[in-house]
């Protein structure tokens, strides 16, 4: 990926991250699991992983990005 495209992608991710955090907080709150946000993140990542298409990128709990095959 070129530097310009990477910068654009990073800006888009920066815009989406607060929305993802808000989603996880809302899911945790609605399930009475506010103190278990890390587990809620893992459950949501697993759900997203099942929906991902080949070639899409996914970031794991450690922050490492991988391309889905």
C-alpha cells in the first residue's frame, strides 16, 4: 500500500474507532457486563471475523493486522 493510501486508511480508521468503542460499551452495558469490556471486545471480534470477506483486514486484541483469506 502506498504511503498516501495508508494515510487515508489510517484517518478512516481513526474516525471509526470511537464508534467501535461506543458500540462495545453499549453492548457491555446492555448485557450488564460493563466491567468485562475486554471479553465483549473478543466476542464482537469473533462475530466480525465470521462476517469478514476474503481480502478484508482485521486487527486482533494485540493490535496486529491480518488479511483474511
